[in-house]
């Protein structure tokens, strides 16, 4: 069983539990459920956009603990002030140390910047959660979804006013990308070996249809990599660990964007 298999098994149990604890009608009564979402796609396409999607992540299966003392309110506010085009907030708790509370706090202090709910989405219930707790964008990971489920979730997300980022790792997973997707993200990390290479983004960029905004994810540590990926059509760059492993993630993000 791979780490992804373990994550999905745990996620199924978590979602089943959440459905018992918080009824979907309760989520649909939360004020943010009626909020108009901020567009990450538009922000990435704006002239002069940094393209940086700055992530709040405190731990990961590959790196272990990264920055457990960081406060989501401080870090995400600093990211936004630094000129990030969007924020990404982990809500997966068992393997990444994330929480719904972090998403809620990030939204409260950053009302006008797009926020991606970074999690393993396998059930329409999670989409309602995402909207109710303040997300503007949801992540769909092709590696853990059937073509049918990916289509259902993407379509449901659009009906809720959410944008959809579909993450792929190889050419075969492009078959799961559908017309309800706004952005296609290439994860440069091999989920089986955890090896990272930006060349994964470069190779797959040739295969991604132009109608999708391209985002590169994982292993982006330097400004040179961003310029290199821009040459291959990428508009968005999801960066977490590079910032989070420092004492002051917001300051690291600001310095990075200034160098761009």
C-alpha cells in the first residue's frame, strides 16, 4: 500500500465521521457559503502577477515536521502583503497537520485573496465544506480519482462557484482532466519515490491544452526555476516548504517575489 493509498483510506473514514458530526445543511447555513469567490485564475493571468501561490504547510509525509510553531493568521497575512497571487492552506490533518480551522482563520484575515483548500477531495460533501469555510479553489488529484468521480466533483464545484485545480503527475492522468477544470497543476514530486524534478512540469506542459492555466507544484526553490517554467507557459507556482522551513515564511516569500 502506497502513502497515497493510506491517505485516501484515512480520508474516507474522516469524511464519514464529519458527515455524522456536521450535517451538510448546517454547512450550507454558514455565511461564507453565500460569498462570491475570489478568482485565482484571474489573479494568475493579470499583467504583472507574481504567479506565486504561497502555501501554509506545517508537516508532510516526505519531510516530517516543517514549522509547527507558525500561526496561520500571521503567515498567510504576510504572504498576501508580500504580493502572492493566491494562498494555499492544508486541511488534511493526519499526514500534513492541517485543519479546517486554519482555512477559516486564513479567510477571516485575508478576505480578498483567493485561497485554495489543499486536501484530498473524494466526496461532494468536502466541496460544501470548502465553500462554507472560506475556500475559493479546490484541488482534485487525478492520481486518486476515477474519471467519473473527477467529473462529478469538478462539475459540483463549479455549481458552488468554486474554481477547480486538477493536479497531475504524468501524461496518462491528463485523460481525467475535464471541461469543468480551470487550472491544471503539475506536481513535480513522484508520489511513489518522492523524487522531485521541475522537468516533469516542462515535459507535461507540451501536452496540457492551452485553455487551462498551468501551475507548477513542488520542489520550486529558486527564482531561476520560476523564469524557466514561465518560458514553458506556466502562470502559477505553488510554493510551501521553501517558505515554511524558514523562521519567517512571510519574509522569505516577500524576498522571493522581489527577486522575481
